[in-house]
C-alpha cells in the first residue's frame, strides 16, 4: 500500500470520528437542554404545590379559628343558661320548701325503682 492509499483510508476514519464526535456533542447538548427544562418544570410544580399548600393551610387555620370562636360562644351561652336555671331553681326551693322536698323524694324513689329493676333482671 502506498502512502496515498493510507492517507485515503485515514480521511474517512477522521470524518467518521468527527461525525461521531459531533453526534455525541449534540446528544450532550440535547441532554443538558432537557435537564434544564426538567429542572424548570420541577421548580414550577414545586412552587405551585407550595402555594397550594399555603392556601390550604390558611383555609384550615381560618376554619379552626372560626370553630374555636363558635365553641367559646356556645360554651358561654350554656354556662349562662345553667346559671340562670340554677338561680331559678334556688328561688323556687326557697319559695316552696315543702314541695321541693317532696319532689326530690319522688325523683329519688323513681331512680331507685329503675336501678332496682335493672339489678333484678
């Protein structure tokens, strides 16, 4: 083989190596672009998820606060009603002591009968 024949064989090899190198470079660049796109998309999704979680947390906190206020109001109303009933009952007992004792005895008798029947069964 002459030098010229060897040179002709080397040129196609160099061209092939250059072509492969170019394909590899394009592949790397494409991979970088896709990776950057994926990062950007991940950041967008993460930010949307954070915003949504923050919104949900705020709504839950608001509902919790509303519920606490309603429970406090309800407790205050019940306490006020019980205090009112207690005062009315005390006034009734003072005004009608005989009736109150008889009524209490009747209630005690009925409760005693109920418990006694349960024990007999």
